[in-house]
C-alpha cells in the first residue's frame, strides 16, 4: 500500500453537542493517541478545538473502518456513533480542507 493523506474530522456544524463533548481531549490524551497511532500513520497531527476534532495523517491505512475503530476506542464510543458523525477524506481533498481550515473558511 502506498502512503496517502488521510483525514478524520468532526465539526460543530454536523455533530450534536453531546458527541462533541465526548471528543474533546487534553494535551496528554492527544499525545497518547498520537503515540498509539505511530505505526499506522508515521506522520500525524490532531487539531482539537471547541469547534472540532480532526486527525490528519500520512498513512497506508486509509480505510475508514480502521480509523473508525481506532477513534471509537480512543473516545470510548461505539463505532456506529462515531461513524454517524465523522467525515473521512483521502488524498487531495485533505490538503484542500486543511487550507480552508487554516484560512478560517471552515469556522
């Protein structure tokens, strides 16, 4: 498998408050998640604000089901609850989305 940009994101505009509250992490939790996912994604970062939780990665594991299970485990949510509320992107749309977020167009 080849490495590809991957994104898993949960944003305020699409997700109920009860789920967003479960997805907020502190610095230690984010570091633990990033360490756990090191083998699956050699390059990875988390963007976590009051409005969103997003994982950006360069990975060969770009199947949504793998990351649904990983995120559900990290947040102690059912895979079903997580999949109903998360958006997955692969390849060029990841870079496009990140540029929109950093420019404030996705606020």
